[in-house]
């Protein structure tokens, strides 16, 4: 160290001495590169939405939900996707009725009842984590080989709903478990101290508190199911259905599969209708996503 | 007086049994998948040799002469996965570092829902975007005479990469946020800059979670179906190494043959299950690896 440095006068304000003296180019550059990563991802999102709206603009009117699909080029301008909209409502409604009770009960078992030291409970947990990563097309194979053919349910609303329910079940279970885990232990202990049984504690104390978290997870799981096409194109949804489903044993199509059939057609008329249906589907999903965020921010208690 | 309960409560037992039954559904699903795959796969290999399946370089189940060599499907799957991951890893990791280390809590609260929206876009929409939006731009600006096909692996893989960014970003960010604040404080006390803290302290400390996010991204890319079916093409009569050409991945083949009315007792029908078994095997191995890695970072810091 040179004497000059030693002799430098002490700064009057210690705050000043602790701030950096020069701008580091590398630091700023690094920060910009990181920001650019996010910007690139969001730019694709904006481009994708803008492109779908632009392509489907002419067809974004009442024809979309009032009319039925057609496979004929000559009639495409008057066609809509009504059967796919009603089909989506039927299939997703049934999916919710199947997967939400099962998922929530399974999560209660894993969080409140299961002994984590037991091998079968660990296996159960591993199994759920693994199922969450199984490609959706494999669930299509399960539906084709077991539910549609071996169980003889055929290509119906019920088959589609069963497969989507199994597909999103891990999401419901994982989200519900997190919501239950966030409930403080002291509430359970207080309940037990007052003589409540295990189920009384779970059903009257833990679950009511966990409802917002469970609702958020359930909405996100169902919005995943709404957009899912891969397993259903193996389960008979790729046909032009010109009637609305009228029961669980009805033939069906759903929005994402209808979009698939439309956009792979060579004529531009089909693609424009497909783009309009995409805008409708994205609108629905954005609505559900916002609902989930509102539920999470509004009703979730912090402890 | 004893503290044990005085009377039996049959209701509690019934409820517990119900809960166990609900949890067992997930096990039944896995067993169902394995059963659904195994039987037709075994029948398939009774007609087509395992060696022919694994080493044959033509996959033409619907064209004469029929040939069942899975290598063309496998090659396209590997190439598309590689390109997708090469895009998703830098973008996802960069986003994660920004969100975990640089963004203010307010910015984070605004940006994370946007990432969730990106993660929630249906893959059929990504496929449409790849085929009509990105591909026309790509074909417009492509230098040289070797123009990309109308459907090609490159464009499908790029969009698949964008699709996987939220997967990599959110899991990596979780891993970095789990790194204790004391490590950062220690590094700052030693006069580290923000970048040094992020790159030399937080990244190494979160490495198992970050690698797990890469592995999960890899598994998503291998299993992704609609994007490659719509934008990647369906040809599989030879091994295609050029990503500018149309080629079918394993998933695209399954989706394409599976959507028609395939006669149940045919070799075509069984070939769906044989390819499905291979796909399931790959993703199963990758998922198991990522679960182990995630468990490790949870053990270290939680």
C-alpha cells in the first residue's frame, strides 16, 4: 500500500465511502442479458396472442358459437365450433366431478393420515410425482387400450373425462397437499385438545382454512385439462361432430381437438376459423388464470 | 382413568378407508398404464424382432414394404429435444436468476403470473403458432438455398423450447430462493458484486434443483406431442438428420396413427403401444432422476 493512500483524508460521510466508485460494465451487461431472457419469452407470448387474434379476426363473431363445424370447404364461412364448446363444457364438468373429490381426498390422506415412515406411503408419493411427469399422449394410450376398449366405454364424453381426470389428478393432489400443509399445526392441536376426532379436526378446522389454496390449484388443474388435445385425439375426438353432446355416453369433440382438425386443413377458411377458436380458448384460459390469481391473493391467509 | 378413547368410532374408520381408496387411484393409474402398454407390446414383438425394431432405419407401418425400425422416430425425437432444450435452458435459467436475485418483490409479483400464462398456453396453440407464424418468418429470412420445409423439426423445436421455459424457470427459481440468505450476506460481506453472488454462490448452492429443472424440461420435450404433430411433419421412411426437413417424432407417430380408426388386431395398432412403451421408458427414467435431484436440494436447505 502506498503512503498516498494511507494519507488520504477520511470521508466525512461514511455512507459515501461505501458506495461503489465506478459502474461495472460486466454487472450491467449480465443484468441486461438476464432481463432479455424474460423479455424474449414474453415477446413470444405477445406475438402468439396477437397472431391468433389477427388471423381469426374475421371469424370472431356469433357464428363461432352459434353454428356447427363442417368438413366442407363450400360451407366453411358459415361454420362455427358450437359442438366443441358444448363438448368442452361436458367433458371438463365431468372431469371436475371425478378428479376434484378423488384428488382432495387423496391429499388429505397423504397429509393428515399417512405415516411417512411406511414404505407404501413413500411409494405412493413417488408414484404421484412420477405420474405428474408422464406425457399426456401416454394417457391417451391408457384410454385407448383400457378404458375405451377393455372396459368397453368407447369414444364417449365419459372416457374423455376419465382420462383427463387421471391426467390432472397429480396436479390437484400436489396443490391440495400444499394448501393443507400451510395450515398451522397449532389449530389441529387446539381442536384435538377440545376432544375432536381426527376427521372432525380435518373437516371442520383444516379444510375450511385450506379452501382458497385448494380452489386455486383446482382451477389451474382444470385449465390444464381444458387445453389438452393429445390424449383426446386418440380417443375419437378428431371428427366433425355436428350435434351437441346429450349425455356421458355421447360422441364428442372439444375445443383444442377441433382447433387441431381445423388448422391442419389446407384451405385458409378452416385455418381462420381455427384461429378464432384459439382466441376463444385463450380467452377462457386467461379468465380461469385470473380467477385463480384473485382467489390466491384475496382469500389466502398468511400465518 | 385412561386416555384412550372410550368408544369405537366406525365413521372414522370408514372415512379413512375412503381416503386410502382415493390415494390408491393414482397407483391404479400407473398399473393401468403399464398393463395397457405391456400386452400389445409383447404381441408386437412376437411379430417384429426386437433387433429389427431397435436397429432398423425405416419406419413405414402403413406403406409397403412394411418396416418397423424405430430409429427414424428416435432420431427426430432426439434432435427436436436437443434443440428445444438448447433454447429452454439458457432462457429459463436466465429468467430464473433475474426473478430470484435481481427483480424487486413487486416486479416478481407482476412477472410470475405472466410466466404462468405462458405455461398455460395449450400445446395445440403453440403448434398453430409454429406452423403459420414462426415458420413463415423463418422461411422468409432463411439465408442460403436450403429452405426449410413447410413442416420442419427446427420450427417445432424452437417453439417447444419456448413452451418449456416456464418449467425450467419456475423450478430453478424455487431452488435459488431456497438458498439461505446467510450465504448471500456472507458473500456480500466479502465484497462480492451482485453478479458474483448470483453466479458463484447461489447457482452452485442451488445446482441440484437447477439440474432437476433441466431434466424435467428434457422429459417435457420428449413427451410433447401436438407441436411436433402439427409443425414437425409426419415422414419417417428414413433417418432425417437435417432439422429443416419434415420428420415424425415418436409422439407425432403415436398421435397420427392413433387418431384414425386403426383395427384393433392389427400390427399398426400394436406398433402404437411399442413406441409408447419406449417413450414411457425414457420419460420414466428422466422423471425418476429429477425427483431424486429435487429431493436432494430440499434435504440440504429445508
